[in-house]
């Protein structure tokens, strides 16, 4: 906290230490979200004050459209401003988050029924890219619909998640990282990867976004098929885990010397716990997913935390940002730290989601 008062941790560490960055990239919300979690579980005002101090930078980012040309506005504003409104009733934070939802809606292609991930909307070569991560950005739109009573936010999110289930999830229940749609006709084009091992492999963090993102949409829409997709993607990931329950950076690997991705593991733990919440006691997968989440968290706690590196200012070691780009390989990643914290909160209390 003394370091990151008016700055934010870099997306990935360098030699296990986060650098100070401004409110740019897609990741600052994870740090602010950790502050809100700390405030919620302790009641200590210092965490609330630290989180509230940062809200002005999120408003400034929206005011001036600083690095907002992507779909990760959900990650940014759900964990910073929606959480602030849910926990404290902060009216300005609510308005800032609603403006972020409006910016996210600008990326919605009606004929294709998708929210474009990144890229210039006017560039024909970049149009129509959706990625599995966006399932985690949709709660901002569901929330905006609830707050305003305007169902266009809900309809866009609901359509996008159904298109994600149809085209990003393969027949074998693995996921594409990214899939291209024709934005004028709505026809599917092809799947690719940006951060996975190959176009036909299954990027671990993407699979974790899927198994968490689909039950989050179910929470709002109550579409039973989303719970089914969540279970299928969860089972695929669980069946590809090595002995210590922490996945390799791509699920094409189940043993060997490739790097693990502790951040994907912590996301998966949260997703498994959310998925289990929506299953009846009679469903054997309910207990299976809860137990799997606890095994993952136990392994992370015992083998992957920065207690083994006192010089680190991170929480989880051995994460991977983007192996193909040589970015943040075997480092701390701030989203991994956040979801590790969220999973611990889920395990220890009846947590009301920010998502």
C-alpha cells in the first residue's frame, strides 16, 4: 500500500517485483479490488481510504478515454467502482461504472452478437474478434441493466455469452482463445489463439475464464445451458491437471518442464466455487468442484506463494502472462494475486460478489 497509493502494480512482475504503473492497461482494477476485499473482510478503514483514493483515476480514465479501446472495461470498473458502490453506496463510483458500461456497449456488433475484444472498430482487418476473457467482463453490463432498468445492456451481454458458448467452446469442451465473426452477416469465421501454445491447443487461463465466466452469466440470466457449459469446461481443465493441481500455462501440457500458470489456477478455483454454488446438493459435481477448488488453493498456498521469495512484493509466484510474447513468464501476475485473494474470501465467508 505505501508504494501503490497513486500508482498501480504492473500487470506482471520483473524478477518477482511489480513496477509502479499509471492507470493504463487492463489490470489496475485487480489491485483496487484487492483493497476492497481487504476492507470487506477486516472492516479496517485504511483499506477503504486507499481504494477510494484511487477512484479519481478511474473517472479520469473514462473522461479522457485513456486506454479504453478494448473490452476489459469490465475488469477495470467492476472491481474498482461497482465494488465501491456495492460496499459504500458511492454515487460517483456508480456513475463512473455506468459510463464504462456505455463505452463497452460501443464495441457491440449487433449482427454478430458479440463485443469486440480489442482492435480498431473501423479497420476491416481487426473487426469481429471476440475472446474467451470477455465472459468475465459481462457482469458490468448485467449490473448496468439492473441499475438503470435499461435492458439493452442485458441483451448485449446475454447474446455475447451465448455466442461464446457456441463458437469459443469446441466440441471436446476445450476453448479457443479468440474467434472471429463477420460483423456484417453474423457468420462465424475461424478460431485462433493470441496467448496459447497453438490455434488448436487450449490456453489455460482462457479455459479458467470460461469456467468462471459462464456461471457468472447464469447468475443473471438463469439460462440452464450456461451451467452445463461451465461444467464441461471445468471438467476439461480438471482432467488436464498435473499431480499438484496447478495447471501448466497451456493445457496441451500435463507434465514436463513447461511453466505452470498459478494465475490460471487461482481463477479456476474461484470459478469452481461459483459453479458449485449453482448446483443442487443432489448433483455430485457440486462436491467435486468444491473439493477441486480446495486442492488447488492448498497447493498454491503451500508451493506457489511469495513466502519463498522475501524480496517479492507479489503474492503468487510462477504465473505466466503471455508465453508466446515472452511477457511475464514465471512471474507474479496481479490478476493471479487478486483471484487468489478472492478465492480465500469465498472459502472463509458468504461473499457477495462484486461481479
